[in-house]
């Protein structure tokens, strides 16, 4: 019975991630439109866009290989697996032993590699530009992410997300400068990884500035729908990572009752709403930077993660 209970809770978390990912995207767009004194699209517009894309025929370029056709499904699968590993409303779930931060970084790196290959496969200039920029971002974002992982592992003694969440909830955590540095670095990495302002503008289609959109210009129909769902899942994943590792309060344990799960779900949705609102405010008040300054932005995130690791290591050694 315990195994069935854990499997049902894990399945509920997986379905919750799939259901909330487009809603989070629509919520951020709605808040940004409100801040700009516009009506904006409806809150459920991302769901309608996905249904419309699924009904359309997928158009493929003449020189598109099997890489171009299979990349969307690989991107979606790896992103969904990574999202399923992150605890949302409860810790210690069925996939908890595999919910390792390094494994999540590896899964996201696999999805990025597949997307870059798909952008290069057709041979268009825009796809090549987008893929090269994506790899440039990855060369700085992944080391910064690993520095954040090392900081949390030094604190919690483990890279497992449930262990990190339990440790941060404990009374011994206190106020730590290294943890604040890691949080800022993770936010900067999340902005870059999801192609948000100031790194990229997800609402533009200007060929000379876009990064993510340049790699998916040749996609249509169900292929584009799958990629869009994966992009929304990735954004939700980073929100969930921040909530799990730095704001785990209210999250239930695996052996909790229905009331504990309900409290965890309400707290998780509240954190998403607050994070989406703050992201919308930040993007509204910030201008997009030049592409050549993205390396400086991510370099700062890498330095913050490195300083957090060194500061924590020195303080523990003393």
C-alpha cells in the first residue's frame, strides 16, 4: 500500500507540473500586460495556442533529417523527467532517490544539446546563430549552476533535493551570506536558461536579437507545440527549484496526510504566483541587454556561485 500511495503522489506531482506549466506562462504574460496598462491575452491563452498547434499539420523542410523530427520529443521527455524529479508540494516521493541536482543539470543539458542540433540541422542562418548563442550561454550557465549545487551540497551534505529542502527547513540553517549569493546566482541562471529579459525577449521575433526563437523558426504544428510545452516546463522547473531549495516552507513530507498535501499544494501555488509576479515586474522595468553583454551577466552569476562555495568552505573549515 505504501508503494501505491507513493506512486499516486508522484503521478499527481507529474500531472500538476504538466497542468501548471502553460498556466504560469499565461499568468506572467497577463501580469506584464497589466503593468503596461494593456488588456493582454486571456490567462488560458497558452492552452488554446497549444491545441491550435496540435490540430495543424507539421511542415518539414526538404533537407530536414531524423534529428529535426525527433528533437522536439527528446527535449520534451528530458525536460519532463527533470521537472518530475523536483519536489513541489511534498518531499521524499517515489523518484526522490533520483532527484539529484547534478542529474537535473545533466537532463537540462541534454535538452539544450538536442535543441541546438535541431537548430543546426536544417542549415538556416538564423538556426545557426541561435544555436551558437545558446551554446555560449550554456558554457557559462552550467558552471554557475554546478557552483550553486556545490554550495548547497556543502550545507546539506547531499545533492538530493529532498535532503536540501529538509535541511533548509531545519532550525540550524540561520542567515548565511553564501546561501543568499547562491540564490541570486540561481535566479540569474534561470533568467538566462529560459531566455527571459534582459538576456532575451520571449515575445519578439527580431532575427538579430533572438536566441531561443531562432532555433525553432522552422518548426510548426505538433512539433512546435511539444517544444512550447517543454519551454513552459523548463520555466516552471526553475521556479520549483528556487521554491524547493530556498523557500521550502509549507512543503509536506512523503508520509503526510491529505491535509498536509493540501497545505503543501497551496503554498506551492502561492510561491509560483509570487515568483511569476516578481518576474513580470522585473521584465517590465528592465531593458534587454546586448547579446555581447550576456557573457558578463552570466560571468557575474558564475562568480557569485564560486564565491558562495569558497565562503562556505572557508567558514566550515575554520
